[in-house]
């Protein structure tokens, strides 16, 4: 009961953070309610997507961060900043209408928000004796897996025939590795060896 309460409280706090971010950005456009609505809608939509990934798929999937997310976030931030700078320069140099400048600022802020709240891209799915791993094509028979090795930058699956399946460019930490181990132990029927080399 206490665990469920903590989980619900955490979800409420996370939702308030998303809404707060959207409302904070929208305060810069008090004279344009429709732009404010865009910020709030993006914040809510982003939260619902993240919540779906983390909660809805939790029974059959565990997610984890990858190194590519840093590049993706920087892409969002770079385009957002460039768009804001472009709008400012164009407004000063070519007398851009204030409404259009606000639209550019709104789009720039949306890119920054999307980059800030990007959910983890990596995932491990186990369902109906089928294992799917981010970055690995095809499915793996869960009943054939004998060992899993977790490293900071990769997950390695080894089956009873000593065939290896692995993905790379991950960004695992101690907590994420613990979540993966718990998930695997709960989902696999047979006992397997799990080596945790994440530090």
C-alpha cells in the first residue's frame, strides 16, 4: 500500500513538473492565449507519452537511456536556440512583425521543452517467451537464454548454444542496471546468470 502511494505521489509530482514547465514558458506570451495553449498542450502530450512508455509497457518492457539521446537532446536544443536567435536578428534587421516573432519564440521553446523531457530510447521486452532488445533485429527465444551481461555501454545476451546478441552505445547506471535485473528475474521462468558490470 505504501509503495503504491509513493508511486502515485511521484507520478503527480512529475505531472506537475511537466505542466509547470509548459505554464512557465507560456507566461512570456500573455497577449497570445493560443500560443499559451500550444505550450500547455505540448507539456501534457509529452507527459502522457512518457507516462505511457514507462507505465503502460512496464509489465512487458523495461526502458533505459542510450548515448544517442544526448545527441538527440543537443539537436533539439541547437535548433531551438538557432530559431530563437534567427527570430531576434530578423526582427531587428528586417522589422519582423511581433506576432511572427512570438511564433518563432514559441516554436523554439517547444523544441527546448521536447529536448528536456525526451524519454529513454533503449528498451528490453520480454513477452510470451519472446525477448526483443533495442538495437537487435528479430526475436530471441527466452527459454534459450542462459546468461545476461550488463555493462555501462551494452547489454549482452548469451544462449545455450553460446550465440551472442548484444546492443551498444547505451548509457546504463547502477539504478537502471538494478531495474533491468529485477525485470528479467520476474519475467524469465528459468534461472539464468546475470553479471552486472555497471559502475
